[in-house]
């Protein structure tokens, strides 16, 4: 009779594979032996045991598993490592392409027409979306459940932006107004009027007291969010202005236009500690630089945070020419042109750590790209019509997309 281990026996080693439910008592050598097995369950069991030997090679096995050819093993190793504090683990997780494991976790429905923009709250796991049905919806970003619907715009709502504290929203739409909302109560706090065309983009200053809006009237306006005062009107683009964004420290405003250019405006400074809004009347506003390179309308702008690994003030632009361009905002140098999409690029955004760019397109895909190398890390598919907006959660572990197909998709790693 062959002496083989029973299902719950402890295993000290040997040439025969142990039952996956058996405890490995051969120390780290036994764990290594089990991890070398071909069967997925054997490898998973080894990783579970490896946690018990963090300073005797167990962490090395777990980190090694992040590079395993099987995505199931990669995912299992990631979940075992993601909350650990060891320096070598943190370094391995930075290098690990978490996005290769992303799938659609949830499809959310609620808007009855095309959805134009989507954004995560900076402070909570909330999502805001706006669409052609004239509404703004607030969602639970994890559950995908609707929390609130805000109504007040006349016609389509094209863009929205959260304040840094997550308590208010700014939105712009077909009616030519910028509206400010209290998210908790759903109350409309104010409507800013002054544009003579549709408001296509809005951005909130890092200090939370300034709003920039851009319009088909070819202008950008800077407002005091607290009292609604118009502080500046910026002119210089030869076509409608489709996107606007503040630099991370609030000293500059970047705009993208139908004329195919990106303009970088000096608007003053805001350390985040002063109560005054960015763009005070006493501060001169001027175009610092105009970036040229796109052949068609610039639809979206994103700025890497100042703590980005590149240490460069990078700007990403997406265009109807189908390209994404990465620029050095200080010098105006074009660093890289990305050709991953095969149709209009409708949105770009950059993760909070500055390492990852996410884009969306009329080709119905979302692309996840390493900014430093330009490497495509993952393509997400699932929308049935053009993807009009994309957002990354503050922790970088969730992506949300919205589409002309009237759905929102939430992407991440499944349990």
C-alpha cells in the first residue's frame, strides 16, 4: 500500500504533490516546492503559506508571483501583498501593472441619453456624471447605486468638476451657464452667466475657491466660486475652447481648443492657504506658451501632479486627430505622441501618482498607458458606442467610464 498523505495530513516534503488543503511543515523549502508545481491550486496554497515566512523568503515568493504567467496567481499575490508595509513590497507593487487585471466590475444605468462627463469625488468613493438628458447624477462609486439627481440646467450638461473637499460641484452646459451645487443637499447654490455660447468645460482651482469655464464663444472665464464674481475673461484661441484644467499648484491654467492648440496661461498663484480665489484682479494674466502639434480640435487636457515621478510638469492632450500628445509644460517640448486609438480621442486623465494616463475614444475603447514609457498597459472594451469620458479614483484602483450608449462602467480588480 502506497504511503500517500491524506487530505488533511501535514506535509514535510517529498516528490509527490501534497493535497492543496494540507499544511506545509517543511518550512520555506516546502513552500517553494509547492509554488514550483504546475497546478493553480498548488501555487495558491503555497502563496497562502508564504505569508507565514515574511523574513525567510516568503515575501520573495509572493513578489515573484506578481510576475507569474497566470493572471490568477498574479491577482492572488496582489491581494496578499497590497496592504503590507515592507519597503520591498511597496516597491514591487509600484512596478506591478495592476491594470492588466482590470475587468468591468459593474455597468451602471440611469441616464436616458448620452453621458458626457464623469468624475470621482476627491474625498469619498462617489461618482458624478452628467449627460444630454440635462441631469447630473451622484453615484456610490463602489456599489454603482444612484444617490441623487441634480436638475437645473436647460438642455445638455457637458462637463462637471468637484471641489477639493468633495462638498460642491461645478457644471457647465448647453444653456451657457456654470452652476454650483451643494452635493449633500442637492441644492443649486448659484448660476454664473456671462458666456455667449455653450459651456463645454469647467475646472475647479486646487484651493477650491476659483472656477474656470470654457466655451464655444472662444473664451475662458475665471470666477470667484464663493460669490460668483467674474474675475477674468481670457481670449486668444481662434476656435471654441473645449477643455480647461488648472495646474496642480494653481499657478497656471491650460486650455485646449478647436483651433488645434493648447495654451498655457499664467494666472497668479495660490498656495492653498489663502482664502482668495486663483486669478485675482490684481494679478496679470497672460499666455505663457502656445503648444502646436495637433491637426484637429483638442478635446481634452490633463496635467500630471507636481509629485509625479518624472519631476516634469507634463501635460497630456487628446484630439480629434486620434492622437494623444505628452508635453513638457515648462519648455513646450513635445515629449511623446501616442497612437493607440484609431478614432477621435474624447478624453484623457492622469492618475494621482502621475504614473498612468487613461484615455477614451470614439473607437469605443479605454486605453491605460504608462506615461514614462508610453507603453500600453491595458485596453478596456465593453461600451457599444463612443466613450465620452473617463476618470480614475484617487487611489488609482478604480476606473470609471461613460459613453454615448448611456451607461457608466466601473473597472477594477474583482475579488
